[in-house]
């Protein structure tokens, strides 16, 4: 495995930095402290800094030589609104907030790479270090794009990285094609006519309609979507009536959930079919229905050329430990908005065994500091090979 000596020497600092970020988590669009640390360290390294995209976003630009190629490297900075239950010296100091997805590690690794590249200056071209706020469902990437990220910082390719428990820290997965699913939300309100529970014939029962809808929902994936195309539809919210009024049939039932797909066509199909089922159920029971489908995050689909370039860089660091076959995730990542604006590649960096089964978004999760050197080395290799002198 090839980790540059300068990065190895920097690991005590990067580890301390990562643990400091872990102890001071900030939610999406609130990353004032984190963004300030990022900006200061970039400026100290001699990198030009631009702040304010997406509110708390930070972009560092390093341009060397006469190379014309421009690439972007992205790290997300935000934490999650959940308590940290595991005891560790650098446990979250903020009640109800923790770094449960490793964005503290992502930030530290990209800073480590930036410091190294600024010091060695062994490339020719332009690299934009993109520190993104609000990846965790709050729309940080989309907002950065809408506020002009790629107009201010044009990129010929853009790259993302996420830690993956279960892969060893000296392993990385680089795979062409779909990596993460679209992440969309849907809401349905069945509107009936409330009545006495003993006299259902005098009303229009939305609860019975909701039961029919829910029992039929999985037929969309099981009988409508092409079985060779992965998709997920889940109902995750149900609200009706009052537990203190068990003899009252309510007027309305609210249902909400998520829809996931890897292709734009299947994504469109899910939106159409959930609505068709909702309206058909309402018609069957003679009630009204409101239906809304919110397109939140597109799928992350790795571009062939960008993936080939990432694979070359990964091979120089991880050797035979590069995996080119790895299952995609039904989770989502708004890196997808960046990859809609430039050829993109999103890779999975090993985070070691899942200690006590604590995977992402678990109250005991922690980023593995042993991965810091490998992640920083991957970023450095990618820049030095993409932007050869």
C-alpha cells in the first residue's frame, strides 16, 4: 500500500482534527465552526478560499502550472440530529447531535490531501476542494449548485468518497454505474366523512381505504416494475384518529413514505404508480385523496470515464485491494446533483469492521481513524494522475 510519507507524518494532526470535529457536531446549514476550521486550514496551506455557497459551504482552489483540466473533490461536513450513546474520549459535546455517518472523517481526509498537495505542488491544473454542508437530507449540494458552484468553479470531473464499514481500511470499491438510489418522499391524505364507529354506513371510512392502499402498495415493485430493475417503496408514516376516541371514524388518514430507484425511468414509474394506486383506492371507497411526490435526490450513477480515472488512482494506493464489483446502496447522497453537472465518480472507502454492529446512523457509530491516511492518499493520487505535470 502506498501512503506518502508526508501524509503519514500528518496523521497525528489529522486524527486530532477528526476527533475535534466529532466532539463538536453541527447539523446541515449550521456548520459555522466546522466551516471556519476548514477555511483557516486551507488558507494556512496557501489555498484560495471562497465561503458562503450553500450558506456554510467552503471551496478551496489550488491552481498550479499551465494545465487546463479542472476537477472537484467533495467532502460533506454535517452531522445528524441523534444522540451519541457510546462512551469515548471525544464523544459529542452537543446533546442530540453526533457524527454518525463519518463526515468528520471525510472532512479530515480531504483537508489532509489539500495540505499535502499544496506543499508538494506535484500537478498541473486546477483542483477545487468542495466542503459541502447539509448532505443529510437538507439539500446542501442542490443549494450549492443553484447558487453557482459550477459557474464559479467549473469542473471537468467531480469526485466523491464515503466510508464503508465492512470493508477493511486498506480496501476501496470503485465501480462504474449506479452506486446510490434516488431518494424521494411521497405523502397521501385520504379524505372521507367521519362518523360514529358503530354507524360506518353513515360516513365514508378513510381508514379502510388506507388499509387497502397499504396492502396493495408492494404490488408496485412486485408486479408493475420490471423485476430486473431494483426499486423500493416503503410506507414510513401513518396517522389517523385519536387513541382516546376509539368509537370515532376520523375524517382523514395521512400516510407518507419513501421511494428509491437507480434509473430515471423507474423513478418516474414509481411516482406515477403510487399516485395511480392512491387515486384508484379513493375512487373505490368514494372518498377524496391528495397526493404529493417530492423529488429530493437523484440516483448517483458513476460515469465511465471518471470511474476509469478513479480506478487508476485507487490502484496506485490500494494495489490488489481495489474492488471493482460492489453492491450499490439503496441509501441516497446528494452528490448526485454534482454529478449532474460534470462526469462524476463516487467511491467506497473501507472503514473496517462494524464495531458492535454500529453501522451508519447508529448511536454508537464512529469513523475509523486508521482510514484517514488511505483516504487522503487516494485523493492525492487522483489529483496527481488526473493533473499530471
